[in-house]
């Protein structure tokens, strides 16, 4: 297993990783609907606040794209808030496994596999716990912002792996000494990023899902960094607001700690 900057991997290595992960997703993963919904509601509530403000001034429908939608509950959430009729909701996913679900929830249109083939602009683009599963983060983020209208907003919710020794679950299959080595590599690159504001977009090419039965984020290869995401949007001259993810656990509980120090909840806009 290797942890290194994206651009240090050979093209063939990345092709192999992309093909293996696509084959895995094509088989489908069963995740209970209520678990997906509970996992994403914090982000949805932030988007809902923005929608309420836009609906006060907008006479046209607001166009929203969810990236990595899977079996999304966002449409149902908006229906509960009684504003779905004012929204054109679009979905993007890596495979067509959930195509019938998108038809069932009256998704305006669904897209698959290649973001750069979408020829639409959206008022809001969002993804929830997707970024850690992306091989080429810089390309992915550029494709996200290219889908925005001039006044559009991008929402991202995902884990972050900046904290020393907080390791991506995608490496749980390796032995203890290998984990120590990975942690030292992580610390080395994060230190350089903090001092010189240089992005590396660290990824691993050998994931737990290729060795063990599925568990949450066993298919995660991207070691997302809040520092690198901040640098990326600063270089694009975007405004960013990093919000605090809400915890439902007690102070100092595991959930509180992860939400406070190991989770990104971000909104970015051109102006």
C-alpha cells in the first residue's frame, strides 16, 4: 500500500484503481436508507437555509445538483419542508444502480459517471461524504465549480485527515508498522502544506474494500485535507465558509470529537 501525492502515481496505476473501484460500485452497496439520511441531514439543513433566502427573491425554480447522490433522501427532505415544487433537482452518480430511485423521487434529470459531460449550470451543487472517494480531487473540484451559475454556491461535507494519527479507514487492512509509516508520511506532507501552502492531494491505491468485507469508508482512497481545500479555493478567488458540523453526542464523546476536528462542512462561492 502506498500513500503519496496524486501526481506521483503512474497513469497506469490510476487507471487500475479507477477500474477496480468502478467495478466495486457497479456491484452495488447496500446501505440502509435511514443511515444515508441521518448521515447527510446536517448538510441538508445548511442548504435549506440558503434556499429559503433565495426563494424570497427568486421567481424561477432553483436548480440543484447532488453529486454522488446514491439513494438520496434530499428530495423527501425538501418535500417535508414544502419547498420541493420550487426546486429542479438533478442527481449525479458513478453508476446507474439507482436510476429507478431517481425516477421515483421525480428527479428532473440524472447523470452518470462523467461530471465533465454535464452541459448545465446550477444554483447549488453539493456532495455529502463523496470527496474521500474521489481519485483526482483537483479535477473533481474544478468540475464542481464549472457547473455553478455566476452566483452559484458549492456545498461540501466530508471527513478530513489532517489530525496526526487519524487514518483513513481505507487503510485498516494493513499491519501496525505500515500504519505508523503511513501516519509519518501524512504528517510530513501536512506540515509542508501548512508552511508553504502547497497542495499534494494524498491518495492510497490499495483499499480495505479489496481485502475485507465492506464497512463504512473501506472504499475511501482520498486523504482529504481542510488546508488543501482552503488553498484550492483561495487560488480560485472563491469565498469560503467552513462551518461546524453538528454533533448529536455529548461533549468529548467520539461523535463530538470527529464532528469538531475531523469533518469538513464547507460552502464556497465566486462572490
